[in-house]
C-alpha cells in the first residue's frame, strides 16, 4: 500500500485507521513495520498510536477532539504598540 499522509484524512478516517491498526496489533501481534505497510501510515505514527493504546487502554480507541480550531477569544499582540487584540 502507498504511504499516506494521515494528517490529510478526515477526523473520522483517522480514527477508523487508528482503531484498525491498534486492533490488528492486539489480535495478531503484527510488527509495526507490517502494520505500516498494511495501513499506509508511517511507522512512527503507528508507534505513537500503539503507545497511546498501551497507556490509555480502550479509551485510546475513542474518537479524539481536534486541538485545532479558530483563535476566537485568544489574546494576541497587535499593532506597533504591543496592545492586546481580542
């Protein structure tokens, strides 16, 4: 399978891929390199998912909320005077 950029998947697609990879590892004991070939994700991404699954258990398979979003309400420096802009 071709390598894919997991960041370009939809949230649902990324969650589904992560769940598939973690379950494959749990059920078959596949190596990280083999999981990467099957899924198309980079081995370091797979290692991160597996580490999180080991640390958090089945909770790690639940969909995650994105930490990205609009900067609404954040204070940033603005203008030449360094006045905060909200």
